[in-house]
């Protein structure tokens, strides 16, 4: 998972002005070689920029939004141990923490942290007064909202960098911690290393071949090696929660109702903030009578078109 090390945060803390690599190394108490590696890593992450001045390399904070937010953190919370708060597994948790309380289960799903790691980080950040607890749920204390904004923007920047490396015309339409969904006009195959074609464009794998729009959605994750039907359906709804997408998703769920893992579907719905409970009602033969959900007659008509009469 892409994050920041303590030494990377300490390096950022030293960049109140332009510094040469030699000056920075002296301030950090590190070798020029080690400092150069830190600077190169931060540059790849979009947080610093470098330029040549004579025979010296000059380093400074970049103009990227998370770098600007970092300046704000230093100005407002410079008295706090920022190298500990903003490094390691603290960063993904800060990226998903909100002022609205969330359960440990929801935080684990959204941050991709194990339960034991989550509680360790929650305890650490609680000691700094950043996190509060109410009725067994955890929330970000309002005055520390800037920590969340920095972490969220940091991951959005990392995701944008990866997306552009994958395809120059790509646009990130959903961003999470170490994962995202992008839109592109360039077809890269169904699976290209850590990028997986998803959404309606993948429904053809399961018997619903839809007319293409010339646009493709890819899901990126270093952890996921292939997408399940449940993930593809939830991604489709996340991308476009419209009557059309809901209709085809319900039909697909009905066609594979004996193979669908409902627990996994609910978990994915919580992760992406996509409502799936109404879809599952269709699996039980119930109809949701509200927009944008389709009528049962529409569902049966489309089902028959692709799969014949429902058994």
C-alpha cells in the first residue's frame, strides 16, 4: 500500500524553503545518497519538485494540493509529532475517517487494514486527541479535519499518477486507498497487470452483451488479481447508478442467484457506499416500487431476452 515513511515526512518538514540536497542531508543527519533516495521517492509521489542550479540540485515542495495542505498542517499543528501521525498505516486510516462516526468494520473495509492494525492505529491517534469514539463507532475530531483532507488528497494524487501511467487520456472517477476506477477511451484488454476491466463492459462475460460506448472502465488494486461477479456488479452501480445499470444488474443477479455471495455483495456495498439491499429483494421475488428501480415486468422481459424463461 502506497504511504509515507517517517523519514519522508521528516524530509517534507525540512522543506520550508528551497534546499540543496547537501543542505537537506545535513539537516536530516543523513548521507547525500540516502537523502537523494528520499527526495526521488517524494518526487515520484508528486510531493516535491527538483531543479538544477549550477552543479546543485534544488529541492522544494511541489504545487500539488496535498503538498499545499501539508504546509497548512505544519502551520497549524507543527507542535505535534507529524512524522508519526502522517506515516505508515496511519495515513490510510486518516484518509477514510470522517466527522460522521464509522464502525471498526466499516473502517477496515474502506482502509484495507486488518482489524488488529486498525485498533493499534486508532489507539495511537486517540492518544493525540485526533479520534473520538461514540457508541462503539469512531470519528475524526472536527478541529483535525485537515489531517483527513491531506490523507485523502495524497491518495487521490497517487491514484491519478498511476492512472496516467496506465493511459494518458484516463480520468479517475472513483478514488480509494490504494485502489481506484478510471475511465478511458483506450481498450487495454480485460486484465492488464493490476488493472481490470469492470462495470457494464464486463457483463458480456456473464451472458449480457451490451452495445459499447467507446469508453472503458478499469479498476486498479495491487491486492486484487481478478474480479468476481459481485465486484463487477457493484462497480457498475458505483460508476452509473441509473435505471439502465440497475436493470441489467438485477437481471445478472437473477441469472446467477445460486452462485452469488450475498454477504460479499453487502460488504462491497458498504465499502463503496452503494445500496445493494434493494437489488437483493428482487432475488427474493420482491419489487422495489421507487425510482430509479425498474418494474418486475421490465426485469422479466430483459431476463427472457438474454437467458430465456426464468426457472
